[in-house]
C-alpha cells in the first residue's frame, strides 16, 4: 500500500472518529436535558438528589445551559408558590427563630419587565415593642416612588441593632425571592433604604448584601464599625441633618463623604454616590431626603461587575456576585478583590484565604474558549470550563435569585 493511500485512509479514520465523537456527545447532551426534564416531572419529594444524577455533570452547550436554567427557574418559582403562599398571605416570614412582618403599597403601572421594589427600614430600636411598631407604621407612609412596590418590614427584634443582626440577611433574601415570584418584582430593580436605626441598617447591609440591590439610600443613621469599601458596585445615597449630632451622625456622614469621594477618584468605574448634609436640619430632615428615591430609580443592579471588592462584615457571606467561598471559609474583616476582562480573571487580594470559587456564565465570557485565572501574579488555571445542570441548580438553590445563576465554576488555590 502506498504512503499516500495510507495517509488518506488514516485521515478518513480520524475524520470518522471525530464525527462519531461529536454525534455521541450531541446525543449525550440531548439525553441530559431529556433526563433532566423527566427528573423535574417527578413530585418534589420523589426526586432523587440531583447531585447524584449522572446527567447533572454532563457538559452542556450555551444554548442547552440556557434551556436548563429556564427549566430550573420555572421549577424554583413553582416551589416558592407551593410552599410560601401562606407566609405571603400573612405577610410574615420566619427563618430560624426570627419572624419578619411586612406591609407594602404599590405605585404606578407595572412595567413589562416587572416592578421595582423599595425595602424601607424603620427607626427606633432599643425601645419597647409599641415604640418600634409606631416607627414601622410611620415608615410605611414616608416615601412614594413614581413606580414600584414600597415595602416596610417590621424588625424581628426591639434591640438597638434592629437591622444588622445576622438573621436579617436570610430573611431579606427570602423576602426578595417571594416578592419576585408572587408580586412580579424585577430582581434587577430592588432598592434598600432606611431612616435613623433603619439608616444604621443601610450602612451595614448595603455593602454585605450589595449583589442583591440596584442601589441604596441611608437617611440619618450611623455606620458603627462598617466600612464603605464594599460599596464598589452599589450606588449609595447618604443624607443627614447638619445638626444631627447624636452619636456624631453628622460628623461621621461628612467623613464618609470624603471616603466615598476618594474611593471614586481611585476607582472611577465604581463607588457611585450621592451625599447631602442638610445644614440647619436635625435628626428629622422634613422629608427633603425623599430625593433619594428617584435618584436610586435611575439604576439597575450590576450583576456581573468587572471588579469586585468584597469586605466581609462580622456577619459573613459565602457568595458575592461571581465569587464564592467554601462553607465556613468566610471570616470577619476578610478582604477579597477580583476583576475580570474578557477570558481573564484576576484575583488581586485574598488575605489569608486559600480557596476561592469563580462562577461563570455566557454573559461574562466565551465559555467555549479557554479561561485563565491569575492569582498572586501567577496563572493558577488555564483551560476550558464545562457548563452543567449541577452548577446551574446549585447556584440557583443557594440564593433563590434568578438574576445570579451560573453554569460553570472554577475553584482555585489562591495560596499557590
């Protein structure tokens, strides 16, 4: 047999094997979605653990990942409707030992992409329940957005730190998810605001839950120990009376004004802010602070920012935007800085952190091409990542947030 004939035969065999591999892979992928659909069709209590199913780990195309995501989001919404209708009717959500009551008023016509949601936290704190109840009722009447649902929650406790105890974060996560499903809220247009002790809560919750909100507005509060560095991706309004000297609220607000300006100057892509100190006003600003409502309404949530500055509070989280930690790895005061550009992800600072997970989807990068992760000036990962039903399901289940679902993940050792 001649060399040329052998080469042609070898090429033909290679082409056949390549085509066979592609056909088999395509059939496998189609089978994954088919099996996933059958799994979803089962009664929820009859479904075997998804993580144990082989189809959950099969590599998906971008189109298939989008289909799987839509199927999961629909299924998750059905679960919320089936299991949380009673708490929405009662307007009371319980997580663990604490219950969050709430009431809301709806303004304007509903946009095609869903309503805005304004979560407005009342003042008081460190007072009898009747005082905080009155503050709650007052809060419900304070502001009127042109469009959206204006919601006033009642703090679960009557302690001084009403809104920044650890039980608030999961309660607000559940509240937002419920409002998206039951009231047609657009998850990209959720806003946080609060007055006095409610303003204390905004100072603390805005940076530690920044990936939940499109913007935040602090009125007449005090930050306590928190820092503004975590506000990189959430527009922040700050308003205080110039004569509001209790706890040095006025002086602290002026200091934060300087800090935010410095942060903005050093990082022009972040730290959008609006600060006004009302000279001659005390703790009550005669509702002049209502200008924060239309200011916030200009913004939608930055879901996949090009840079994340994640500073952990004393209440820690295991996810922020497209970054995640292993369970129990979050520590108070921990700083994580990461950025992305095209196919390259750079971890700039992790402190003592060793392992970090980067979450990805097709809105952030071309997942059909290699991804590179750099940490400590070194490439710690370079290669293709695979989309899977398992990652999509896990990232949706963790947060119940249809706007922050990811199809692929890379866990790297940042200590290398």
